[in-house]
C-alpha cells in the first residue's frame, strides 16, 4: 500500500470562457447567468445580463458558454446584488487565474460592483 499523487491535465476545446464561480448567479428561469458592463445610450455604465451554460467546473472556476463575448468586462463581485440595467461603477482588477493552471483560459477583464 503506497500512496501516489496523480495530476490530470485537461484541455478544453469547446468555445467559451473560464470565469470565477462567484460571478455566476441562478436566473429566475432556473438557468445560470452572469453580468457584464456596458454603456447605455446615454453613456451611463450599466450591468448587462448574460445567459450562460456551465460546461466544466474546476476548483473555484467554471467554464461557460452562452451570450458572453470576448472583450466584455465581467462583474465578478457583488453579483447577488446586481440587476440588469443597474448603474454600476467599475473597479478594474486583473484576472486571478493561476498562470500555471493545467487548463487553457480565455482572458476576460473583470470588475467588482461598488
């Protein structure tokens, strides 16, 4: 009886994004969603609801696909208090994905709601 440590490397080839699990919230329809930020017609920064499907889970990150697009700013903090169309103030942070993580990530800027 010897113990062995096994580390599996997982390459995800599906299109999508790795996002912090704290960025997700349950939608009223029973599906999942997250929020991004965008300027509305009057130039105010607001939260925009994005529908997502969870494809993979790994530690505190989930791999999702849906209405998210590359280059959008993801709200990753304070999500339970956010509603679509709500005015938000953005505080940019660097993604906290470990560069030595054994999976590919798509870079997505993130923010928290103040």
